């Protein structure tokens, strides 16, 4: 393959930097240059054009596992551009696990990427529009999950999970938008609306996730919901039968388990390691699961990012098993050492991934607005389930949010808060290191929480209870496991703790740990 560029005003590719000996381009020892279209007049940045072209070549198997890549300097010279965009693209591909670096040898396509089997003709997931996919009304509903009464769950203060820097939210702008739409509300807007949500908001969400998360979708596939919990319930009711087994991450998010239990399905815990959900372990233990519920961009509570190898394994399993994948992409906007990781749904060529997002972790939790990106052939089924749930989402906040996104306020808010949370994260890591020496911290690269493991012999539940008495609202890591063995650790949110308050909160935490020893 050869490097190319787009000719301005022309849709054709032309090769660049030929070696005029035999009319062929200079080659690199051991490395073949991938086919890359570079358009300097395009709105898409150069690094993203290079990243997209390399990832597409890997997905199409034009670049294969273990294949050597040209050096960043050589590729930049061949493309006739600065080396900086090439470095940025390579860094992102390394972070996502598509590339690997070998000392003294160069950069290669990751050797751990699986070789997908050729698609089987006419194979699709089980049609949920068929009568057998609907839950029989004669079966008894699953028992309601009990509300846990643990002391660390219902406070608000330092280390609270899921809390935001609300003092940095543009409240005046938001209030002005709400007021404007409230004053011009029409009779039609006051009536029942589309169960899929306001068209303007769905178009704004579709444009956002296509650009920022590499999601493949159109506005007609987007459904507005009341947060990710409602999204998970609707997904379970549409995709699954009563009693179906579903892979969930272990450790994982307890409210996700509650939603699945309420829907009458059987959550099956699959271990999570440093590469994310262990797909091979899931296949060994529960090959015939009907779906997998995953958080590939930023796993809760360990904070790991699912590697490219695991993502492709998961998609391959789903295709072979006729199963579904529900991707909960919460917290994906906040990465501090690299660019945001592309969505799993963007890799899905077989319409098996349902993508779930929320504004609760970017704007404010009480907004209660989230969204689902639905495979095209399931849209009518999801719309019917939404209508049966609560008819339609409310109008006013949808209208204001659509304008908030469209006018650029949302993107600016994300950029500002990413800097705020980055400072708070650094302050927390430094304070933990000052108080505890060299603690084992995991998941600090992204999101709004990190986890500090505690030494053997300490009980993280006991520590969390003692911390709550001191006004610290951290979660014990062991409480997020369903199966043994469990790890002992403390999940520390930092979204709502100002930088100046972090050191004092960590001193209180040390006192709580010492009192629980």
C-alpha cells in the first residue's frame, strides 16, 4: 500500500513522494506505508485523518497483526506534513491498543489483535420484533432489588462518587435558555411528544457522538431517555427474555445489576483485568449469554480502558453467539493523559451494539437526560418500549439542551471542566502519595474517580464506614464484586472536591484508615 493525499477540489487520491527509479515510492525496511488520504483543506484535523485511516486499515485487515509501521518521521516526510500530527495519531493508536512499540525495532500493529473469522451469510442476532422476544405477561416479575443502607452511599462531600464541579457549570447561560424556551412554548410543545425525543435534540446528540465518540448513527437512531438507568431498563426489556443470562463486569456498577435484576434477567459476572472485560473467561463460563453489558471507555470502578484486542474479541463473540452488546459510555469525555477513546459501537459492522450515554456526568445529575443509539432495525421496538414506560420525555429541558449543544456551550463546558478535573485529580494523587508513601492507585488516567488499593488485612467496608463519620463519602471496592476473590480498596471521587480541600480530606482519610486498623 502507498501513502496518498487528496487533491484540493478533486475526490481522487494521488500518490506522493515517488522514487523515480522504476517509478516506485521509496520503501522503508520492514515497514509498508498504509494508504492514508490527507486533505489539508478538510475540517478534520490531520492527526485524526491519519488515526482514522490506520484504524480503518486494521479493521479491514489491510494492516495485519504484527505488521511493522513506518516511523513517524518517515511517514510525515512521505505525506509532506509536520511530524506532530503523525506523533499524535500514533500515540492515540498506542493508547487504544491498535499499535505496540518494540524497543529498538519500531512500531507494529498489535500482535494481540484477533484475526476475525469471515462473516457467515445471512447471520443476524435474534429478531426482537418477533413475538418470542417479548416478555410473556403471564410470568412473574423479578423481585425488586433492595435499597442498600450502607453509610457511605447517601452522603455528599469529599470523595463522593458521581458528583461534579457544579460551581463551574454555566448556570446563567442555562437559565437564559430555559427562560427563552419557556416564554415561546407552543400548544404543540405542551402536548405529548415523540417517544423518541425532541427532533432538535436528537440531531444535536447525533452530531456530537459522531464527532466526539466515533459513533455510527443518524438522528433517527437516537432516543432521549431519563438518564442511563432508564436506558438500561429499556434495553433489557427490548433485547432479552425473562431468565436470559447477561455478562456483566466484575467488579462493576451495582445499579446496572439492579436494572437487570428488575428486568428479570440473570446477570453473570465476568472478571475484569487491566485490559477490561475478560472475554475468554466469559466464553469459558457462559458462552450462551444473550448479551454483554460493558463500560469499555472507562470501567467502573477499576477505571481501565478495554483494549482493542478485547473489543474485537467481544464483537466477534457477539456475532458468533447472536448476542447483543450494550455499551455504557459514561465518563468518556474526561481523559487526562490522552485523547478520548473511540467508542466500541464505532467498530461494530454488524449492528449488534446499543450505545448508551448520559449528561448526568457532564452537566448535572438532576437534569435526568440521557440517550440511546439504537441499531436501525430495532428503532420501532425501542420506541414502543419507551412509550410503554412514560410516553415521552419532557419538552422544556430538551429544547434548552438542544440549543446549548448547538451553540457550542456544551463543548466549551467540557473543555473547561476537563482542566478543572485534571487539576483535582493531580492534587488527589499527590496528597495520597504524601500521606501513604507509594500507594497502589488504579484508574487515575480518566473519569471522575480513582481507586486506591489498601494493604492486606484491612477491611475497606470498615474504613468506609469510619470515613463517613468524618464526612468522607468514599466507596469500598469490595462492595462492587459479585464473586470471590475480591480486592480491598477505596473508590475516591474527586469531581466535587476543590483542589485546596483535597489535602485536608486525605489527612482525614488517613485517620479513618488508622482507626479501622
